[in-house]
C-alpha cells in the first residue's frame, strides 16, 4: 500500500485542468474533463507527487497532478456537495 498524506487547505478551490497532450499518466477521462471548471475536494501526496481530487458539477471525480491545474483563488470555494440536489 502506498504511503499518502491528505492536505485539504485547497478544498473547494475552483480549477480548470490543463494536462499536457499525450501524457501517458492520464487516461481518456482526464482529457474529457480538461478545460472544464471543477473544484478541488482534496489534495493527496503519493510517491512525492501531489494529486488533486477534482469534482465536477455532474458529480464526476477525476484526479489531476496539482501542477496541471489552473487555479482561481478569487472564486468562491465550494464542491458539488454544496449544490442543491
């Protein structure tokens, strides 16, 4: 089992994933949500790399490397859990 550490000060931060094209560490689902606005649910460090668990309004969760996210720190912090059902 991989050692990981949760870090949540970025929880709710609005982000837009911008992964590099043809990155073998990403799957088709990562590219499907690239360019769409989501919000960080949590950040975990695995193997020395930081990954953000990003939630989108359709309730899909997709992991991205933190460095591949364009952050809008001025936007209201929220997650899809804060949306009305």
